[in-house]
């Protein structure tokens, strides 16, 4: 007979089951950790695991950081006036409709905190961003997971899955970790159907963390949907294309009813002074953003061609990463780590045979493909 763990039993008496059952989010392995584990030179390690921008932070943001450092003895602007003003001008919505977050991840949590509770439910797609599940579970709400269509969102099935308890629907576009994309017409039709049927009872959160990687002919102005639908939240981030992952800054656009709710549960000073200053500078750096887009486009093409040469299935991606089917993903991931290459296993997303690979610099992409080829050729 197994003796129950007294610490666990004691926790179970005071901590909700839905909290104890959460599996903590597993981030991409840091370079320093891999260097220690396999006694590797950190400078020799290639990290293609966390969808970071291989160009790093733009020089414009670095200059803004230097200037902002002089005021670090003061708390940051709790309302982010300068950043909200810049975002308002860029997207054509009132500054009062914008909520700042400690990365867009923070905004996903804020939406779930404001809108979900035990007895309510959220709807999200199979193989969608892992935080939708975590944020739902942390509120004790029920998960309605809709089977994926071609590794992406099936909006018709998601609409049909909405029930009387549903309060929040998550849509990632492009989707992480699969890279799939929903055209504007499909999203617009879904928003119209949900608003017509459910009004403000069901909020749709459109997560556009990878929007800047879309080809120009695929981009659409989701801010205009925010003007049209009072039940819509659109989230964006500066962690990806803008190269500010380490500073943690994102934003949401929504009409005042939802913005007010997000600010009620938002921590004061949740976006620090350096992050706000760097984001203002990066937002105005169109040349850097174009370089990022072009580098990602060519790098994604190089990885796709490499996977084709190796005879590997992959999902065409609209983000800054590709999902590739390698078979024994756990073994191949370990072999890549031994060779100083970090990618992302996605077994937790229900894809045990697949790896997600961030698009890196040309030499990093080549290094990864060479290592993968050697592993696949080994007996």
C-alpha cells in the first residue's frame, strides 16, 4: 500500500484541485543551462527554441534604454502614457482602449482572470498556445478543446462548441506552435457570428503575437474589428518581431468595457520603464521591422527546403518558426542538445513526433540542418 505524501495531502486540504493539477509551463532550455549540462562553450550553442528574434534588439531601442536608465530610481508610469500614445497613433484607436502587459502572455492571464471562474468555460483549439490551457485551469474554469483542422483552428467547430458556460474564446493567428493562419474573411465571419448570437456574454481574444511576420498581402487591420465588436480583445507583443523578449512588453486593444475589466485585475507598474521606452522606439523603427521580415522570410524558406531534402513532413508556417515531424522527437532532440542546438519539443501540445524550430540567422539554420541530417543518417 502506498503511503500518501503528507505534504501533498496537506496542500490538497487548502489548495484548489485545479491549481495542484497544473503542469508548470516549460520554457525553452536556456543556453547557460545546456552549457552546464553538457559542458559546452555557451558561445558555440545555437538556440532555436523560443521564437526569439535572431537580430536581437534594434539599435533604436538600445539608445532609448540608455536614456531611460537615468530614471530607474522612480516607479514606471503606471498608465504607460507615451507608449499608449504611440500605439494609439499607429493603430487608430483611443489610448483609453489600450492595456499594457508584461508581454502579451500577461494579457492572456488578465483576460482569464477577469472573465473566467469556476463554473465557466473557455474554448480554444487543439495544438494552440499552451498558455490558453494554463490560464483557464488557473481560474478553475472548464476547458473546451476543439479538434484541430490541418493543425490549425476549425472556426466552425469552435463556434459550435460554445455553450451556456462559455465566457472566453482564444484564437491564435498565426498559431503557435503549428504556424497555421486564418485569412481575414474567416476571422471576420467568426467574430460576426459570435457577436450576433452571444453579444457581450462571450469574449473573443485574438492573439496576434506573430502578426508582423505575415506577408503584406495577408495582413489585415484587426483594430477596425475592435471598433466594431464590443466583445473582442486583440493582443500583440514586442517580444517577437520587435526583438524585446527580455523586456516583456505587450498590449491589448479592446473597447472600454473590456479595457476597464483588464485594468481592474492588472498589477500596478506591470510594464517597467525600460520596456516602455524601448517599445516606443522599436514601434517607430520601420527599417528594422522590414529587415526582420526579410530575414525571417528567407530563413523560413531555407529550413523548408532543408526539410524537403531530408524527406521530412512540416507544416507551412506564417510565423517565425516551423513545425517538423522527425519521428522519435525525444531522441532527436537529445542528440541535437548534445551537439549544442536547442529546439523545442512539442509533446505537451499533443505532437510527440514533432519539433518546433525557430528561424535563426542563416548560419544558425545551416548548423541546425547539418546536425539534424547527421542524426537522421546515424545508424
